[in-house]
C-alpha cells in the first residue's frame, strides 16, 4: 500500500471515529509512543474535534510514561516499554489524566529501522483501549514496511480499535 493511500485511509478511519464519538457523546484521549501524536493529529483534523477529543499525550521516553501516565518503573523494568503491561498502564493513566474522556487508546512499538530483537521485532506494536468504568484490552500486531509505514499502519489500527470498543454491545 502506498503512503498516500494509507494516509487517506487514516483520515477516513479518523472521520469514522470522530462521527461515532460525536453521535454517542463520548470523548477520547490518546497515549502515544511510537506514533508520536499521529492518532491525536488525525482526530483533530476535523472541525468540531474539540467536542470529542480530550487530548493526546506523547510519551516517547520511559521517563515520560512514568511521569505523565503513571506507568510503574517495575512494569517497564520487567516487561519493557513495548508490552501489554505497559500499554494497559498507559491507557488507564491517560483516562486518569483526562477526566472528561470516556475512552482511551495507547500505542507503544518498534517502528524501526533499528531497535528490534528476536523477541520484539521491528514492526511490533502493542495497543490498549480503556473504557471509563470498563475493562482495558490489549493486543499486538507486527506490521511490515519501513518506519513511516509501520507508524501509519499503527495509527489506522488504533483508530479501528477505538471504533470496535465503542461499537461493541
């Protein structure tokens, strides 16, 4: 998939989520690492986005994950920044930081080209979605492509995950 088509897909997915949030009266907050704020950027592309987007926290370093989202140092030491445990704490911490948000999404991964290992290859991205007064869910995907493609695919996936969470019975 070319980058232009993927970027169009990002805006299409963001608009779908924007409309769902608006129609349901809900608000979202993002906690992003490897995507560097791209999910929040996609959501705020649309006029009226302040009605549905509480904000976004870019926590690229472990220090920022701890300071802004309350990720436990032990979690990072035992599981690393790219793990289910970390994204769950990121998503829950984002909801705590944004009192008006009803749903959060967090993302942490290895976009490349370096930084991968046999256990955590380049392209591995962990996601979590948290609902206020509801469960937090985590999942991972290994994306193909160069850094920009991995990041863009992660943005699309994050937007889709929030739509799925809000659309579930």
